[in-house]
């Protein structure tokens, strides 16, 4: 029984490598996915923010309007400039004295 085990393990390795390679070759191209999603959800985000902001203005809830606008600006910055998260994290780490590699 012992000689059978290495051959079974070898057979699994021999068949798994081409399957993994075929999966990597057939993988969908997602290079433009982020731009597509930004282009699709960006206008939708702006419309929702506008409608909610107008609602707060018409109901004269100025404090909630200001809070909502600040939150919407923060979410918009993260959405439209996704690299800002990495830049901010590196800046905070350097300010705290953490060495980056």
C-alpha cells in the first residue's frame, strides 16, 4: 500500500498544475472594472446625495444637513480617489514613527 500513495499524490499534482494554469489563462480581464463601476455608480451617488440634501433643506434640519454633507464629502473622496486611503495610512504610520519597508 505504501508504494501506491506517492504515485497517487504525484498524479494529483500532475493534473492540478494544468488546471490551475488554465484557470489563470481564462481569468476575466478586470483592469477596467473599477473605472466602469466608478462611472456607473458615480452619477447615482451624486443623485442620491442631492435628493437627500434637498430633503434636509426643505425640512429645515440644518444640523442634519451639515452632518450629511460632511459624510457625503468623505464618502465621495474615498469613492473618487481610492488611493487616498493608502496615502493617509502611510502618512499616519510615518507620523507615529513606524518604519515602512
